[in-house]
């Protein structure tokens, strides 16, 4: 337990990690031998110390010459908090070639990190630990300057992959349609937010989670609309479960009143792509339409559609080949949509 002088320094690891992962997933192992072969979200090391050594754990040279596979890496030992030397073991994890993103001196006092099991940031737990004078038992060193975080205070334990390729369109008066590519994780749905500007407060516009990858806003703001879509995932850990939101994908549109119909692209997915992409577009019904692919130099590659529309939403695919059936080279291409006398373009990237 790291007991010394009546204090159990390593309880920082045992108590917090158990709340995060369950007691069966917390192990006492060789630090560098383990993290060189296996990955752990959290690790903890403590031992008698100096500027460069944590006894029983390793040295600054070990961090410099190895790649520890861990993200949150608190350490504890004497002299670790002395900042007047450049070769310092408490800072060494952040300078290693491995994964560490956060480190701090943890053991005197005890850090309280269990909030992260249910979605709070490391910054939240740091501030609570710094200000703790009655919330939890106050241990030696409480409310002192030694309680400091090195790393990004916004980091959380569980990260959800965000959606991508958000595209906005105004298919008819009074509506804005959003289409996006799904999250790479198994999520329970999406939340859609709207603001009048990127620096303004975003309000959620969907009543319940959107389980599709499209949404129609029936009451957009007059003028500027900035939309953000975030994936929603149910996370479960040793302390319970909670709904976790991803970062947001953002796009904007100036909503025009009195516009009955217009043409445009809802989405091209995937983009970039290697073997093919699905192109979703719209325009007024009963109108001639051409959909062609061009290089950045303006050379026509292929014609995908040349017919008359019978409804207002369409989907077609491009397999990355030209009119002769040859696969095009990697690079940027443009999809040109022409309906009647109007046109719209969408940029696409081919990666071979």
C-alpha cells in the first residue's frame, strides 16, 4: 500500500482505480516492464525518491528510453516537486515517447479522482482536491501548493468518437436539413445543437436522441444558424453508468425565408474514400439534372447522372473510375450538380 510514517501513499491508486475499474482490475506490477508490453489507462508509482529516481519504479532515463503505454501517470516520492532542476522525474512522463498526457504528485495529500469514473474531467478532480477542507478526509499536505496538475485539465477517461462530414441544406421554406457521417463507436444516438453564432450559447433542438444520421430543424433562426452534432454513448464502469457526449462537428448556414426549393448536396460519404462514395443531393422535382466529376484542373472525369428528376431527394454512387472504367489517381476532385439553370459543387478526396 506504500505505507510510511503512518501514511498510505499508494492508496491514491488503489482507492481511485477501484472506483474506476473494479478491484479485480487493479494490479501491483512492475512499472516499466508492464507498460512496455501492455496498455493501461491509469498507472501509479511511488517510492523513495530524488530529483531523478522513484525507487522501485524507475528513473528519468527509463522514461526517456522507453515508451510507457499509459495516459494518466501520477507519481509520488521525495523531491519530485522541486522545480529548480531540469532533469525531474515528475515531469519525465510528459517528455517520454509514450502515451502519458497527465502527471502529478499524488500521495501527500490524497487525491480524489473517483469523479472521473462518471464523466468528470481531471481538472474537476484537481480543483476539488486543491480545495478540499471538509468534503473528504483531509490528509497531510492538504490545501497546499504541492497539489498541481501537469497536463490538459479537460481530459476525461472515456472518449467518444464524434460524427463527421456535417452538411446543411435548406430543402424548402421553413426547414433546415442536417446530414452527417456516423461516429466510429457504437453509440445510442446523437444530439443536435443550434446557435446564432459560433461564440453564442448552443441550445439543443432535438427532444430525444436522434438515432439516424439526419435531422430536420423545423424552426431555424432567421439569418445565421450554426449547428453542432454530438454522439451520445452509454458508458458503464465500476461506479455505475452515465451518458457520455462526444466532441461536436459544426457547420453553418444562412437561413433564407421565402425560398421554396434549392439545389445542393446533403452528403458525400465516405469522404475521403478509396473505392467508392455515396452522394446524396436534392433539387426541385420534374427538372433536368446532371451530376459530373471534374479534376481540380477542370477536366471532366465522368458523368454520373444525366436525366430528369422526379422527386426532390436522390442518392447515387461513384466508384472512383472515369468514363473508360479506369480508377482515378489519388487527389482532390469536384462533383458538379446542375439542375435547370442552377449549380452546386462538392469537394471530394480520393485516397488510394
